[in-house]
């Protein structure tokens, strides 16, 4: 029986290890927190994490590994493996929102920042913020002073007294609109009442005139 050369006995394990190394790709820290609401980040920091429904726990290595371990999808906020999970869109410059994880990498841009399509199967243009810069310039011109632009959320910080004045004007306009709607609502009813009253008065006047004519005829005779 032929013996295997010594160098071959080392070559086979090395080849198996190389295949395993190329097949198993390490997950970056960014992938681990993908799709997680910032207020929930502390929940996922431990080495062992519990499913939020309390059914079981899973090691942190299985977070966003594209395999659904928790029935409620706690372990897969950044992939489409668990349909019940929710993906957090940061949407810097606009309002953040949650979308169902089943929409992640489905070829449709659900987040305005395009973060839900990170596999780049479709090119998602970042539409967050709109024309916030133009709105800022308009506010500066309208109020005659500078306003603070918060880059973290993309909203304008309008001075309190201007907010109060705007609120008072809005309430006043709403009251005027409500009064106008009430007038329009009751106008037909009062118009009918006025018409009926006028008709009744006209009939009474006509009867009075007829009686006067009859009495004048009797006096002549």
C-alpha cells in the first residue's frame, strides 16, 4: 500500500482551513448596529442578548447574521430574515422612521437616505432634507435675523416669541374660519325662516286690506 507523502498530510488541513476562511466573512461593527433604533443600542451591547418577547437569548455574534433566531425578530433589525422585525431609518436631515425589515434590500427605496438598500441592488438617491437650506434663507429674510440650523435633525430653531405670534395668528384664523363655516351652515335655515315670516306678514296685510275694502263698501251702501 502506497504511503501518502508527508507534505500532503499537511496540505489537506490547510486547504480546508483556507476554504472556511473565505466562506466565513467577519461581520463589521457597523453591520451589528445596522437597523437598530439609537435608543435601543444599549440593549444590544451584552455578549448575550435576550429576545424582546422573552422567549430565549442569543449570542451577540448572531446579531444581524441574516438568520432569524427570535420569533419577534429582535436579532435581525438590519436584515430581511425576520419579517416581524423593524428597520430603523436614520434619515439624517429628515424625520427618522421604522419600516418592516421585510422591505430591507427588496429593490425599493423605503428610507429617504436609502440605507435600507445597502446591498446596492438599486441606486437609492438620498432625498432627505428636501430644500431645508432654501427654507433657512427664507426664514432669515422673513424674520430679519439669524436662526440656528441643527444639522443633527435638519429642523429650524425659530425664536420662541415668533413661534408664539405664529400660533396666535393661526388660532385667530381658525376661529374666523369656524365662524364663517357656522354662518354658511345656518344661512339657508335663517333664509327660509325669513321668507316664511315675510309670506305670513304679506298674507296678514292682504287680509287687512280686503276687510277695509268690504267695510268701506258697506258704509257707502
